């Protein structure tokens, strides 16, 4: 049976798409789609619907949250905070699968950073 083999893109609305793409490129290293196709490293991806009543994403009207795998969460936190970006961590987010941190892009979309256990 044919199956999906990966995520081909993540698309969402933005008030200022060019500025938001530039922010993602500058702070997260994700290529602006108008310049290049971002090539990510192979690895674990979790696809998980949550209950519609979850408060895990923040605002009740927030329908999605993207999670990016990172290779050095502490280094990322340091760099983001140096750029004036608020980073939230909570001990209860960390588990046997790894460590997590949360930021928001300039339009308020939540972004989870995940350093998987074992690198």
C-alpha cells in the first residue's frame, strides 16, 4: 500500500508573509521559500492531533503548532534570547523523548523546539 513518506511543506496565513519568512530565516535558519527550498535533516517526526480543548498551544483559537527538531537546545535558547526573543521552558515538557522549549513568531504563532534524546 502506498504511504506518505514525509512532510512536503507547512503553509499558513500571515499578515506580512515576506517579513515573517525573513524572521524564520534569520532566527531559525529556515530558507525563505521565495529563495530556496529548505532541506531538512532526516529524522523523527511526530504527527499528532490533540484534543480540541487542549491548552498546550496557548490561545484557544490556535489551530496548530509547529515543532522543529534542533541539535543544541541550549545553544538555540542562548542565541534566541540574545536576539530579544522570549523563550519559555518548563520541566514538565521534558520527558524520555527529549527536551523542549517554546517561542512565538512575530505574528504570535507558537513554535516548539525539540532536542530529541540521544541527539
